[in-house]
C-alpha cells in the first residue's frame, strides 16, 4: 500500500563508513581491478562492517543542495538577465548527539588532523524511517545487511560522499543545568543526493 502520510522527523538512522575514492563505497574501477559494479559493491560490503560508524544522533541538519547561478546581461535583452549554472554547492552536514563514553567522531577528527596518510574520509547514508515496525530479515543474503540493523522500514535516504570532520563542538557545561550534554559534528563533504532505497545494499 502506498505511503499516504508524511514521515515524522524523529525516526532516522545515520550510518558512515571509511571511503577512499568516489562511488557508494568509495571503490572506483581502477581500485577494484576493473571489476563490474556488482563486484565493487560486494567488495565494499566486505570491508564496510569493520569500518562502520553507526551514530545515535539526536539531530541532523544540512540536508540541502544548491546551485550557484551566474547572471549575464546580454546586449539588447532588457527584460531579464540570462542565467547560467556555475557549480553545485553542498552545505555542511551538522550532526548532534548526547555525550557518552563513545569517542569515535573525536578519534576520526584526530586521525585526519594528526594521522599519517591517507587521511580517512567517510561516506554515509541518512535513513528516514516509517512509523510501523519491520519484519527483520537478518541472516538473509551475504556481507553486511543494513536492513538487519533496522526496527522500522526506511522510506527515504540521503547519501553523502567523501566527508571530512571540519568541526567538532563539545558540550556547554553548567552546574545549574540539568540539560543533556550535547556534542556536535560538522561534516564537509563532496556531494549529497537523495537516493532510491533500491540503490542501498540490503534495502531491496
């Protein structure tokens, strides 16, 4: 039955993995020895499980894409300027979560800042989930099955690629406050796309 109600904004999952090169799992044709797409994705799945960063984030913003438009006033065209596309613009993704013992995003920032080459970039998927429950298909197929990690069916997905941790912000601490301590990660990336769920391994 088709979806008749818009999804609520609080059911979502953020997944990131180490990425070197373009493409969904960061494996280009040269790096994969000239394999086909299916083989490259399968190879990415094998490596993905050990590199996965599943973030229990409480807020995601920056799911925006823009085009930089240049106006040109041509001679004799007084009604309106001509418009041309210069480049795409991708604002930073901003992810927030409560502070726990988990230091994974800080470890990533430290590796990029002080680590040896190659610096670790991460690609990832933000999944928006439906309200209803999901019949878990864990154990089906091979490799890493992202669907097995979900308790609700996904209805929308955004894919970002080759991200770097541009900024980390720690919590504001105050003795008089009982608010949850929040840390924030800003990811500068090279592209954001809303993708079909069928394009994500484990979703079809």
